[in-house]
C-alpha cells in the first residue's frame, strides 16, 4: 500500500490487505509489512526508494492490532520483552522449501543464545550446508522476528547480517544484557 500525503493506512484484524509502516528503532528505521494479522516482511533501514513505499507510523490510523505489533517491538528494543510472539507469514516472500527450513530452524534459537551457520546446518541434517545457510539468512525477509542476528559465522566470528554488522552487534548486546537480568 502506498501512502498519499496526509492520508493514513489502516489494518483491522481479519482483513487481508497489506499495509507497510515505517517505524523508528534503535537500529534505524524499520519497514514493517503486515498482511492480514501477520508480519510478512521487515526491512532494516530500507533504501530511500523502498522507504517511500512505507507509511510513516504517525500517518497510520491506530488499531488495537497495530498498537500490539508496534508495542511488542518497542518492548523488545527496550529489553523488556524476550519473545515477540508475533505471527509472521513467509508465503508472500516466495521462498523455496530449503530456505523455509533454514528460517524455521533459525526461529528456534532462544533469546540471548547464538548458533553458528555450521551448527544450524548440522541441526537441519545437512552439515556441509553452512554456506547455503548463510545465503538464506542474508535474504531473511523477516529479521528480528526470525532472529538471524543470533547466527554467527563461527565461534569467534560474528559474521555478516541482513541489517548490517552494527545492528547485529547492537541486537546481540541487547539480548546478552537481557539474559543477565
């Protein structure tokens, strides 16, 4: 949904249209796409051309559903929420079966814990697929909800991240501090 100057977008639970909302976060602007009652895409610091396809949060008509989604994200970034418990839908992303498997396995990594690409590949029963795991994670359409920031290149190597290395470090530190509380 493209926003027009001065107009707001709305989404009510049970409807199927997509709405794209731009929200601020400690790691930069987030472009969140919602399809019906699920997050279908999340972009960290989208490029200017893509950013223009999102409606700024202050222009979005309020709804209980949107308040819940953005409230949970805010609580997560404040360190007050360890599980987002938000529905997401990978169907609009057109992912193949293997990519879905990688993302399902990634979603199982608990808050404050990390795994390596190799460890994730082993958990999937494909110990030689570490490079493929990394490729899928770099295209993760719903980072944060599917916590690919928790996947490291190696035991002592942080690796790359769909939202940039600085964002990955920030998220890992947030969760490390949250685990100590």
